[in-house]
C-alpha cells in the first residue's frame, strides 16, 4: 500500500533556495504543491502532498 500525506513547509530566507530546488526536482512526482502562501521575500509557505516515499526525501533541516 502506498501512503500519501501532506506537509506544510515554512522556510525562512536561509532555506528558500533549498526548498525551491527540492520542489522543482520533485514536482512531477508530487500530487499537489500550493502556491507560495508566504510573502516570498523572507518566508515561503507551501502545502505539499505526495507519496510518503517522495516526502521522505525532503531536507530535514527545513522541516
């Protein structure tokens, strides 16, 4: 059975590049990626949904 879940990611500007890179590398494997709900200049907030195995690759230092 493939598990799916949603995570909410809040990244401050020291982690934003890493966040955007991970999203772009995995976008086609994810079920849903929200628009950036943060201001975008110093805080990025995304709701991301996908298979457990893909979300498990998310950089721990951002979570």
